[in-house]
C-alpha cells in the first residue's frame, strides 16, 4: 500500500476501539498519524507503542464538540508533520434508548459528537485540503446510517446525517479532494458502554458479543480507501461480520 506511506493522517476518537486500530494499522503501513481524543493518557500509551515499533505518531487531547479544539488539533498536526493529507472523523457515541424514555441530554450529546463533531472536523481540515487542492475525509458512520429500529432512532438519525453530509461534501469540493464513509456493522468497541439504561446495555452487550468484527477489520477498510490512486474515490464501504444478516 505505497499510497499510504508518508501520508499525514489525523484521527479523532483515537484512544480506543476503531480509532486506535486505525492509528496502529496506518502507522504500521508507514503513515504519520496524529491522534486526538479526550483521554490523553490512553493516547500517550498508543503513541509510545507506535513509536517503539518504528512508527511516527503524535497526540493531543481533543473534544470534537468544541470547534476551536478541532482547529487546534489540525494546527498541532501541521506544526509537527507540516501538513494533513487525510482527516478521519471517528469519534462517536451510541447511548441507545426508546424515544419515550425522554433521554434528551443523551440526544444532545449524540448530536454534538456524532454530527457537530464531524462538521467541526470538516471545517478544520477542508481549508488545508483546498489550499493544496488534495486531501481525503474518511467519516466513520455505522450500518445505522441506512437502518433504524427501536432504541436506535436518534443514533441512526445522527448517522443518516453524516452520510448526507459526506455525500454533499463530496459533490461540493474539488475533483482532487476525496470523501469516503466507512460503515461498520457490529464491531469490537466501547460504544455499548455509553448506554445508560442497564437493561438495554445488557441486551446490547449480549448482542454485540454474538458476532463481532475485530476493530482491525475496519482499520483495513480505511487503509484500502486511503491506498487507492489519487483519481479513485471510494465513496462508501459497508463492513459487517459475515454472520450479521440484519441491520
């Protein structure tokens, strides 16, 4: 995957799960990775591991709900690595609940992280891409970006929104800027831990334990999209466990 080597790739939500797997995998392929998330200590551990194994990595504490934080994250990456070639919007929350549970605060948190966080990433990195007329956004959504069921109403709505934003962005930017969504099915991550209802969390964890993709499978999908020649834009990748037949 020669098209990955030497690229500067910024990743949000990189302290665990899919974000961590993406960072480790791309670094192993020769990318320079910049990791952002709220949990700085976890980021530093990952960076130390990558560097110990011969890779190049940096990290910065990041709250994607704050536009200034995301702008500072991009500036930090440019200060250290001179540019940004790929920006991966990976940070996300999934506190599932029935609408009539009225968990309004959780709805707002999902909107702030899952939608506004992506928009903040676009607003921070797009000027860099436009200035050099090249770059790539990879937005990690979910199979929930095309399916909705009981308890996933608001979560799916946020992922539908990111899918729409990604398609609109793809059409609006120059022909040299690529936009990809990667939609994981059931995957090893901490998402279910954000569910506040104990019964729902139990059901979700039992379901997720049944057929789980390793996070590195999503990292491999991201690497595939990044590795394509500059005139090839992989718009959507849906990655499910083979046994996952619904949603």
